[in-house]
C-alpha cells in the first residue's frame, strides 16, 4: 500500500533536512515519524487563528491567479511583464514568513 502526500517545496526541504540530521532517507524518516506513537505530539495542535486562515486563503487565491497568468504567457509566448519579478520576490518573502510560522 502507498500513502501519497502533496508537500510544498518548503515542507519537502524541511523533511529532507530533518532526515539528513538523523542519518535517514526522507522516505524512511517520514514513515518513522508518521508511525511513531509520539507522532501526535510532533504536530502543533493549536488551532490556526482567523488571521492565519485568511492569509492561507489569500495566498491560495494569489497562487491560482499567478498560475493563470503563467499559463497565458506560456500559451501565447508573450514575455513576462517587467514588474512581475519584483512582485514574485515579494510573494516569495510572504510565503517564506508564513512557512516559518506554520512549520
């Protein structure tokens, strides 16, 4: 049997880093953590705040919009607008801050 998980790049890097720290492959480390009797204690059970939920949904909508923009650019062959890269840098910073808080 298999259990497939979708992870963000940040989550995956976190698992790889933790696995490397204990000298395990990421797959074996993940299995050990999930099957551990203490696995429930490794997750912060504090309910997300309303602000966290709103931020998560805002980032989700933003990601959907960026995906549509990129799909359009790839289909039409148009170059990316000049102001897109600074916007993406700001978005990456927001995502990194959120990931540090949520992970």
